[in-house]
C-alpha cells in the first residue's frame, strides 16, 4: 500500500515536458513526436567518440545549412564559402531532412556524413531540396533552433530554365529522349502552372513555411544572379552573417573567358566549377518567356514584401 501511495505522489509532482516547438497548426503522429524528442536530446549531447580524430578534429552537427534553392547556385556558394579557413563543408548533398530513409537513420548517421572539423570551424552542409520540402523546416528547428540558414535565389524564370536544362542533359548523358521545354511549359495553350519547375520558383510559398520556425534574421538570402556576375560582394555579406573574420578577398576570384563565369583561386591553385555548371539554356519563344515573366510578377511581389527586400528579377 505504501508503495502504491509513493508511486501516486511521484506521478503528481513529476513536471510536465513542454515542447519547445513554435505554435503551428499541424498534428504530428506519435512516431514523429518521439523522433523529434530523440533528435533534440541527441543533438544536445553530440559527443560520439567514434567521430573524434586524434588530431583534435571531430565530426559535428552543422551550424549552418544551405537550404536551397535548386539551380540557384548552391554549389558555387558552397565552393566560394569553402575558401574561408574557418569553414568545413560536407562534400555531397546529404538529404537528411527531406529523404525519409535517411531521416529514420537518426542523428548519428547525419553526423557521419559531416567532415572532420576543428572547434573553431563552422560545419556547413547544402541540400537544395530542403527549401521546397514541407517537412524540413520543423525538423531542422527541432535539431537546432539557433541554426543559421543560407538561401540563394535567382530570377524565378531563369531558375525554371536551368531546372529543365539539368534534367535534359541528365537524360542525354544516358541516351534517353526528353521532351522539349515547350511541352512542359504549355498545356492546352496556356502556361502549365503544374510543372514542378514552376512550383519550385514560387519562393514566397516555401519561405512562409520556413518563417513559421525561423526568424528572418536567421535566414540570409544570397542574390544568385549577383553572385554569378560579381561574387566577392555577395560572399562578404555571407561572412558577416556567419560572423566570420574577413578572410576571402577579391583576388580569390577570376573570370574565365572560356567558361564564361568566375572561377576560384586559393593559395595559388586555380579551380572552376564542374563542366555541368553554366550550361546554355534552351532557346524559348519570346512570347512564352513573357508569359512566364508575367506569371511570376505577383508571386515575386509577395516574396519581396515577405522578406522586406527586392531583387532585380523580370
């Protein structure tokens, strides 16, 4: 009887666990709630011995994620940011938060995908699909509410054309036929707004989802069009956002006339992005382009109002 009374008292005085997630109108399943709690608890420890190197470096959770956007210039941004000695970047796109098979592996698996870094370095990973994946913002928030996020955007119409171009060349390399861009952009004589590439360029819709969890001062938007034309000023802004000492200089960039875009120079070593970058876009009828520009006019306006900033887009 005494044991029963003691158990009852303990149940009464036990403090309730209040989740730290922001108020959002969604009902998560029990398994998802458990996963979120495990993610939070594990991320606080981050002391896996197998990820510690004898030289003092270790694998750790990223403090910064390049969340997108696809064909916005994420690879260029990561390569340029890697010029800084205080940056340790994951080499491949991890797809931890957007691919269920990866997410179920847990944080230990995620950490295993990170590079070894020193305590003074910032670990960065980039997966462009994060920006447009509905589940990702909450999952990132549950791992680290203080995460600094980098989002690089281009003119939405140009991004659509780049999106198509990448898929087109992927098919060509496999000797597979692929429809013309007009077949994707036009449906029953009108602009096909169901085309996935168009949806990915509706930035304000996806940005609204991220702002449910992260304040705007935690998300730095890189102008992808300016990064192509004059990369140094944009990288300076990223350094300031990440509170890095100014280490990257204008001399780290040089224009390659053959390729038609800027390449990198680091400690006397020159390197350019992969040949798959900077491919020519398909020729599109002027009237179709005008339809595309007109369609994005209102969504772009909404995005500008959302972030309190304008971009030089059509």
